[in-house]
């Protein structure tokens, strides 16, 4: 239990920030999952659109500070590697 007003405030802020980060992280994972599914389905146009949208969301999450920019780069790289292995 917090003993000071500032500690109580930090607890409230942490809850809010955690909810915000969780929302964006799960959104990102959902788009990546959709992209992987589209790649596995074998439809190039759908997969390309899904991968572009996933990359956009990954960049957005990195800009918001939810994930580190290097993690964003790594996730996008792995996704493109999967796409290129399937379609080239």
C-alpha cells in the first residue's frame, strides 16, 4: 500500500499506462497474426496487404513507446522474411 500521495498517483498512472500499452500490444499481435495467416493461405495480394497493415501498426506502436524501435524493426524483418520465403 502506498504511503504518500505521489506514490498513490503513480499507482493510478501505472494502471492507466498498463491498460494503454496492453491495448496497443494486443492490437499489434492481432495484425501480425492476420498477416501470418494470410501468408500461410497463399494468396499473395491478401498477404501483401496484411503485411503492409501489420508493419504500419508495428511502427505506430513503436512511435507510441509501447515497444522499442529495435523490437519493431525485428518484428517487421521477421514478417517480411516469412513473406519472401513463401512468395519468392
